[in-house]
């Protein structure tokens, strides 16, 4: 008997609890109910997406300013080099011959210069004593100045030839790693209008950067110091972190389609990227997310709570009391940051002004006016497919047609 009474008591409690829950939903005619949400602390963030290329922070292209044949190569791909280290040599036979010719020309010019200098000195003394004519003196002066110019020219040529011979010995300009070798031993390189590239050397590969192309519509929200996360296809399960280091002012234009004349304007954003395990390799494509807004542990509410306008008739049928003297219309708001929300306390909805902060569209930060845990009216929703009465706290586009018969009155 005791066990039977216990079972009956449990079943009775379950029936009472189920009935209480069912009737607490307050469905109105047609299945309407009030959606609510509580003020809570959370994070608000906005982001911008872009693509970019992973590059070394410092990258030097090593070339040569003289034409000739590559005689020796001393480094290869991925070799670590030091500044000043010998990395290649060019054939020096022609350059040494040019040096010998220049030295001979310099010697000849010097001898001629010294001879004409002495001849000029004698002619000057004789001219001052009126022992030679003006014509002889002018000839001696001319030959001296011409020999002096030829001597100076030979000295300048000597400097050039010696420097070209030095250029045939190629050394590394920085400490780094060889990431590209563009020549082979025996290959002929021609230094014409542009310097041929022999090697590409990158500095410390543990410090990389990403050059991102950010669309002109998003660049206004990107600033130095913002946090960045990105992925590369080579490591799809890894997320790399970085920081915006520079927003470059120069814009680039790319055709959006080969059959269209429209262009897409982008701006380069430089992003730092630590690479301690050397996973990031030069020229990898990065999929980038730049966090333009980040606020953590702030009071937040659903943004649609700021757009809620109570329909007094519908809410009264649901069993709510609207504590406003003007029938649910919003009061004046002199401050554009101050908005009106409706706080639910039991079955009473009370308007309250609040000061809003940042928003990401779905959630909005509350600066003043609310406390954590308070319950807000957010939306009137239907528990079954049906048309809501006009203005019953639901959002509807002004360009969409209303429900059939919405303008009829008195059955007409």
C-alpha cells in the first residue's frame, strides 16, 4: 500500500509540473508567444577576411653587374650563408686582360703627362723672358692640359676595371638561407639593362610576414596592431597567429573578370607571423582573418531586442502588462547611442533607456542601463505557421506585401 501511494504521488507531481510548464508558455490565439533573452557577459568581435602570400621579412636578390660565364658555384638551395661568404665566381680571364690593358694605358698616360708637364714648365719660363712666341707657349699649354686629361681618364678607367674584377667574386650580402638559385656552372649571364639574379637569400626564416590584399570596402576598419589569424593549405589543421604591422597607402587594381572592364581595388596589409618550427614557407597562400573589433567579458544583448516594439493588444492577450503611458510608442531619444529596450519582470514589460556600444550585428554591447541576469523582451514569435498581426513586435520588409485580406474591415 505504501509503495502504491508513493507511485501515485510521483505521477501526480509529474502531471502538475507538466501542466505548469505548458500553461507558463502563455500561447495566445494562433500560437503566439513572447521570446525573451537574459543580459549576459560575452565577447563581441568583427573581422575582415582576405588572402595573401607568405614572404620572408628580409629577402635579397643577389646578382652581378658584369657579363660573363659562371665559373664556380659554392652554395645550393637551403644552404645557410653568412654575410661576406663567397657564394659564386665568374670567369675572370677577360676581366684580368682588361685590367692589364688598363694598367698599360695608365702607365703610358702617366709618362706622357709627366713629359708634357716638364715641357710646359720650360716653355713658361722662356715665355716670361720673352724668348718664345705666344704660339709656342699656347702649344705647350695645350699639350700639357691634354696629357693631364688623358692621365685622369686612365686612372678612372683603372678604377672601373678593378671594380668589375671584384664583381666577378660574388659574396652574400646578409646572413640567411638560399631559397633560390637561378644559374648553373658554365652558364653565361649578360648584365645589360637589368642585373641578372643569381641567388635569392632570405634572412631569418623564423620571422615571416604575410602580404595580404584587403578589399577597399574593408580597409577602413583595418589598423596597425590588430590581431590576425590565418591558415595555409599545406597545414589545414593549424591556425597561425599574427599582427597587423603596416597598412600600405598604395592601391592596386585587378580586373575582376577577363570579359569585364570592372576592377577590384585592394590595399596591401603587412602582417607579422612567427615561424619557430619553419612550417611557413615562402610563397604559401594564406587565408587571413583580421579581427577589427574584439571586446571580451562585456554585457551583451541580442541586437533585435533594440528593435522590439510591443503590441499592447497582443501582449495583453498573452497575459502581459505593458508599463508605458503612451501605448507602446518609443519615447524621444536625444542621444543616438541611447536606445530603448523592454525589461520583463514577471508578467510586466517596462521600457528602459540604455547606452549601447559596439555591435557585430547579432549581439550589441550595453554600456549603461542594464545589469547581468535581467530578462528582456526580444521578439514575438509564432509557435505554428501563421501571419502575425501588423506591428506585433515582428520585423517585416516594407516592400513585402501584407497578408491576404489585411485591409478588409467589417468583413467587406
